[in-house]
């Protein structure tokens, strides 16, 4: 009786039925090269849409999964991106991650989420060498210079919600933050408000600087009294700052424009503690449209930021840079959502 050699015997525990790209090619009636192009998302201009659909259907029916480790060795890539955010306490960054991870998964990439220990300040390298562990870095609401320790000069960097003039980034993905604040201002002026407090975030960040500049520019030459108070980005600090603004000498402000929904929630608490009604006595507006915006009563008038789209566009931009293509340009639009916290000023 013939005996199989040790090499011919299946390894204990090995999956001997895992489909290969050859199986997919045979099922789809195409070459392995075509399978590689389609499943590597490099088929456009080389393979028809119909053929690509047939290959994807065959791969799905067979349960085929590419061997990412072998592909990484061939391409010299880890197929991993790092998403750096200032903190995990803000829902906005969780939604950015959701969008980035969804696009990454479609291309066989993974996304590692890293909250910088220093917030928007210089971020430490979370690996022994990020350049050996990653293909690229995506950073949200930070400065490019804060990522130097992670990326050096080698890894491509995509900046989200950050200064487009900041050097060192291969691509920028921004929201039209200034237009969002202009929409808030137009809404309040139309309602008749002329005494406004800007409850500004004390976080030193481009996105908050843009909000302040846009508010100032929109109110210029309107005869509106504007006072700015700042607070750390938490509800209690927002409440304390709003109490100070509402009890300051002189006529009471009729509207509080907040840099963030978290600060707006604090402003609403301040009004209640002072026996004021929102919006009958004072209007409060937020920014971001977090889940918190509809959890408070009355619900917040705020600016909706498409955070998931920011993450999607950021990962797409990184993939384009890695492929030597030009990322998509242009800022993502934002929308004012009018709810119960805004109304005309009291007579």
C-alpha cells in the first residue's frame, strides 16, 4: 500500500476546504489575474462591470476571503491605517471611526483607533515603530505637526477637520464649518436677536477658531452686541460659564451660541437654575448634532455635521494616496437643524 509523505499530509487543524482565487476564477469563468484585479478593486478600466459583478458573486458564493498576509508581503504593506483623535469622550470621533472603518473593510484594510494622550497636542507613537506597523495615518481635529512622532516623514497623512494650510498632509478632508456658523447667525438675526453670547470651547483647535471667526464676521455691521465666554468642553463647565454670562451686569443676552452641543446642554442647565425658560427667555444653539441634541428638553437647534462621511472620505483619500491617485477635493456641506431651543427674543 502506498504511503503519503509527511509533506502530502494535511496539517492537523488546517482548513483544507478554504476556497482559493483559482476556485473563484474557475467558477466565474475568468483568469486568476482578473479575479485579482476585481477583488483588489483595481478593475476599473480593465474589466467590464458585468465581469466584475460575476467575480464578486462567485467569491461570495464560495465564501472566498483573500489571504491578506500573503498580499501584504507582495505589496510591502500592512493594510492597516491609524486613526488619531483628541479623545474618545466625544461622539463625533466615534462616528468618524465608523465611516473610516466601513470603507477600510471594503478594501481589506483595518483601522486602529488611537486617542492621543495629549489631546490636540503632540501625539506619542503607540507602536515601537508606527512606520513598520502602518500604511498611513488619518488624524481628526488636530494639527499635522502633532503627528510627527507617529509618522515621521514617511507615512502618508490625511487630516480631517483641520487647517487646510497646515503643511505636511497628503490630503485634507474638511467640513464647511464657517457656513454652519453663518447659518446659525442668520437664523438668530431673522428671529430678531441682537444681544448674543458666544459660549466658545477653550480647546485650542482650528475648527473652533473657524467658528469664532465666522460668527464675528456674520455679525459685523448688524448692530448686534456680542460677548464671548469660553469653557472647557464639558457640561458642567458650560453651565458655569453660561451662568456668568446670564448674570453679568447690563441687559441680559437673548441668545447663547455654543461651539458644541455639550456646551449647549450646559447652557440649558444654567438657564433652568436661574429660573429662565428656553427658548422663551433665552435661545440656546449648539453645534455637531450629537445624540445629546435630542436628549435634552427642549431639543437643540444645532448644526448637523456628517461625521460618518468625514471618516469615509478620509479613508478613501488615504487609499487614493497609497495608489498614487489624487484625492477628492472640496468641503462637506453642513446643515442647520432648527428645533425647540430657538425662538424670537422676549419682548
